C-alpha cells in the first residue's frame, strides 16, 4: 500500500494497517516508513502510537464541538 491509498482510509483502518505491519515484526518507525507517512501525517488523521500498548490506536472524533456554551462575551455577574 502506498501513502496515497493509506491516507484515503478512515482513521481506525489506518491503525489496523500499521498494526498489521508491526505484527509482521516491523518496528513503529519501520511500519511508518514502509507506507511513507510521518508522525505529522498520523497526528493530523488522529492516529497515535500508544507506548503503553505498543500499538497504533485511532483517536478519531467526528464533528465539531464547542465546549463553551456562552458565547455572548459577557462576564458572569
């Protein structure tokens, strides 16, 4: 799989592909190099490497969320 095909995948599938390469005995960096992606590419698509698990995980969150419900610009009195 090349970089273009990989980047077209959904985030959970990206993690699966990278983990499959690691299951073949490749390291984190070797798996990324085989596909031609960087850490920056993965972070942009919400795929992270979990040091505690030693696996790639998808942290994909869909949609936009605004945690500040008050956008009036007025301070509480």
